[in-house]
C-alpha cells in the first residue's frame, strides 16, 4: 500500500520536474519564438516558421486569380489587351465602371432594375428561409415526438445530394403551380434549403433546456418559447443562415425559370454581357468585381458569427 | 396477464397520444415541411416515376418500363464518358479538397487570431461568390494574350500558344485545379470552428503527458475531438465533387471538346433543358441520386471509425 503511494508521488514529482524543465526552456526562448510557438513547449520555432511560409505561399496561389480579377476591373481598355498581359494595373482608371453605368443607362432595362430584382430575391428568400428554418428547427432540436427522428434524418439525407437531381421535377412542379417566369420560382425553393435547417437545428440544441423549461412553467406556448427565449439566443445562427442563403441566391441566374428581361437578376445580365464579345471586356471585369465583392464583404463582417455557428455543424451519430 | 395487456398502451397508441400532446410543434414545422416536401422530397419520387416514362412536357408521360435505363447503359457512349469524367473529378477533387480544407484549417488555427481571420477570408473567398471562376478563362485563354500562354511564350518554353481549354490533354487537369481552388467552402469553415472548439485543457494535459509535437497532438487529441465536423465536411466534399457542372461549362464550353470534361450533370442538363427528353433526364438524375447517397454513406462509415 505504502509502496504504491510512494511511486505515485514519485511519478507526480517527476512530472512536475519535467514541466518545470520545459517552463525553464520556454523562459530562455526569445520573444520571437515565443510568439511563433504561442508559448507551448511542444512546438518548435523552426516548425512554426516552415508552416507560416508554406501557408503564405498557398495564400498567394489562392489569391492570384482574385488579384487578377480586381486589377482587370481597373485596367483601361488598352491595358486589357496588352501583350504580354500584366497581373497588376499600370494606370488604374474607373473607366470600366463609368462605361458600365453609361451602358446600363442606355439599355432597355435599367441597371437599377436588375439590382432591384436580385435584392428582392435575396432579401425575401433569406428572410423566409430564416423564419421557416427557425420554426422547423426548434421542435427538432428540443423535443422528442413521433416523427422527429425521421424528419431529422430526412434533412440530413437531403444534404447528401445536390439540387441538380431534382431540377427536372422542380420545373414541372413550378409550371404546374403557374410560377414559371416569376420571382417565386427562385425564392420558394430557397425557403427550404436543408443546409440552413441543419445548421439552425444543431445550434439550437445548445440552448440550455432549463431556459425553455422555465418559460414553459411561466405558461409560454411553444411559439412564445421560440420567440422570446430561443430566437434571441441563436442570433449567430440566423446571421449564418442569412449568409448561406445570400451566397446561393446572389449568384442565382434564374436560368431555367425566368424569361422576361424585366425580372431577370444581376448574374443573368452579367452572363449576357460577357457573351457580347471583346468590346465589353472592361465592363464585364467591372461587374465581375462587384459581384465578387459584395458577398466577401458580408462574410468579413459576419465572420465571427458564422464560425460560432459552424462550431456546432458536426454530424453526430 | 390479459388484464395487464389491456391496461398497457400499444406503441401506436402511445405515439398518437404524444403526437396530440405536441400538435403545436407540428403546426410550427408545417410551413417549412410543405416547401421541403414540394421542392426536395416529392421531386425525388417524381424523378423516379418519370425515369420509367417517355416525357417531353407537352404530351402526358408514357410508360416505357426500363427502356431509359437500358438506353443509358447500353446505347449512350457519352453517358459512359460522363460517368467516367465525374468519377475521375470526384476521386481527385473530393479527397484532395477535403484534406486540403482540413490541413489549411489546422494550420490556420496555429496562427494568432487577427492573421487567422484574414487568411480565412482569403481561402474561403473563391467559393463564396458564385462565378468567380470565370476569371480562369482569361488566365488559361487559348490565344497568345492568355496570361499563362504569354508567360510561357516569353520564356521560350512553348513556340505556339496552347489551347488550354479546348485541348483534351489539358482540359480535365484545369477543371480539377479550379475545383480545388474552390474546395475550401462550408466544410473548411466547419473545420476551423471545430478546431477552435477543442478544449485547451486537453492540449495542456497532453503537453504534460508527453505529447512531443504537433503531429502527435493532431492524431491523439485533435482528430478524435473533431469527428462530427469531419463527417459534415465529408458530406459537403462528396456532394460538391460529384456536382461539378457550371465550372466545365464556363471553362470548356458546352458541350466540351469531344466531351472531355462532360459530367453527369452536364448530361442531365443536355437532355432536361435542351432536348426536353425529361424521362431520360430523370433516369440520369436517379442514377446520380443513388450514386451520391451511396458514396456519402460509404464515406460516413469509414470516417466514423476515426479515433475509435
């Protein structure tokens, strides 16, 4: 009995001594290597530097096409067709953006109309998606009732195939409902994107059940619990759902559904313009930049909320 | 005995009772479920139904049994090519994109928060905006004014411009490159968030217990903690890598030269949108549906074993 205790103590002492040794080593490290290793003794400075260098190279590679796109938008027309083409712009101008506004002021359907169409689709689609997903996610996240498991697994399963699979029947259903060639053909399917419900449900599972029980004792209805207790607690998740549905709707051309020029969204106009040949290259570069910038800026603003939601995005068996 | 049986409720009766108790919740889920059924669940069944018919939207569908499938497998060499292309793309961009996402996320998490946030945006940006990949048509443009061609010409490595996007030899490689460029998507974010969620105490304990370097830490602590995120990332990677279609149209045109980068979804759109042979298009969709489900389930099973 006594001997066992002794060895345990000895082990503990050994551990403490080892730790002290490491601490001492850490003290000897320069400020630079403390920064590189975040003060962890099982990190080597050389390793951290290699890693950083590698990351830096990859970031450059990933950025390269983006930089090319950005600088294209500011190139005057003679620089767009210079030989050899240059990555960076020499004499940056706003000509392309100017041309864009001029071209669109003259066109049959004004530019503002395309912007409105896209914003209408994006805003309505996202708001509906967030509302409906919250209402569906709350029961699935917090209650066990007949069918709850089945519904959850259906949603998970629908993450496993892409929407291309259902494209043909969707068209048939849309034309049956008389929604072809209207905003709704793009907006309504966005309401039920399963990724949103999945993320929302996982995030709601974290909300302490005690909060909900307390509301229930106070006599709140299920709707009351959702509105007053759960919704304020899952703010990061609705921001994330907005970002997710924004990203998918922002790029929507409405290709197969919308034929009337008046209600076509921005990306549809972009692809028409890029089909109109070399003369419009500058304008196309300008629009591409606009289309790219908006979602990136939105993501930058909401990054911490999105990551907070993503922390619960895992699939539990 | 019979008394007891009478008094105890059957599972069905219990279910009905529970359903009544929670009926408000069903009402709450109803709006979402209506749309979910109308645009996701029912279309799957309609697809399966149409796949046994000949249907051109104008006339009512006519039942033709397995003919569509027979035609697909025995009489459509382009479909065979599309399956081959899709699988090549998926086998390369799926696993590599997945590993790439994870490694990137893991390396980013070793960095201080500010730098991490910046690099996250840089890596995630390509997949955010729907059609940023169009820029590659200029980088790999086939004339001497293309960025890559002009550099290679100037360096004297080639004597004539290469038709990167029209020559069968290069098309697939470029589509793979672009897909990898865009592979850091939602799964990547999930990894970053998951990595930050691993308790610091576990790492500290590991440090004391003699985990010597970051590789051991990754294997013994990080990965077992990340299984749910790894599974989620895998679903995203598998589904996306099998659904490549817009990229090939933007880069290689439609149809691509000699169908060198024709994918299953390209084929589906060809019949569904252009030729209006809906029954045939649905047969393609059904095959793609089961292919995606099967590969996803298989990958989930394998990944479920990580750290156990």
